[in-house]
C-alpha cells in the first residue's frame, strides 16, 4: 500500500513538472572554462541557451569577459565563478552598460543569472573587488618556516 502511494506521488509530480520543461524553446549548453592564472587553474561554468564563444580573464582589472553570440531572442545564461578567482562585490556590465542580474553568493562561488533579448554578439564583463587568495601559496611557506624557526630556537636554547 505504501509503495503504491509513493509511486502515485512520483507519477503525479512528474506529470505536473513536464509542461515546465516542454516550453523551453532553446535548451541550454553547459561549458566549463579553465582559467589559468598565477599557478592556479579555476573552472568557470556557464550554462546558456546561446553560443558562449570565449571567456577570458583580465587580472589587472579583476575582470572576467564573456563573449557570446545568439541567433534568437529570449536568452538566458547562468555563470558560476569561483570566489577565489574573483570575488567581493561583483559588478556586471553587458555591452558596456551596467546591468542588475540575479546574483547568488555562495561560500565557494558566485552565481550570476542573466536574461536578455539581444541577438548577435554580446559581451558580458564581471568585475570583482578581490582577485585570487590574499596570501595564496606563500602562506604555507611562511607557516613552515615559522615552525622550523621555533623548533630550531627551542633546541639551541640553553638555560
């Protein structure tokens, strides 16, 4: 009896959710972009219903540049950026104009959701206020050196 109820609920939920996905005119494509900088490699993920051509990093400006091309209106994109690559307060511009997309800040990444009706080539810039970990790999070296110095001074210290 319990199994029949569970199966019935699953079938009903499946039927109710089917029309929502059936109306998607242009399905999304997931891209994973490897961004290499300062001995680190980060994965920036984009899911869009238009052709995402390139993603590049301008480390001097703490900026990611996304170039895409769309042959249709009703575009949507989801961009996931690791917070250690660029983070802080993010500013998003599209074709040189500042926009207010949906932004979701997680602990390890920031997700930006864009919706627009433009066809042709579009450029989206995401500017952050931070770039890479503040101390990066040098902090490990400093900690190891400090512990070594403490051990060395304790062994050579005479009272």
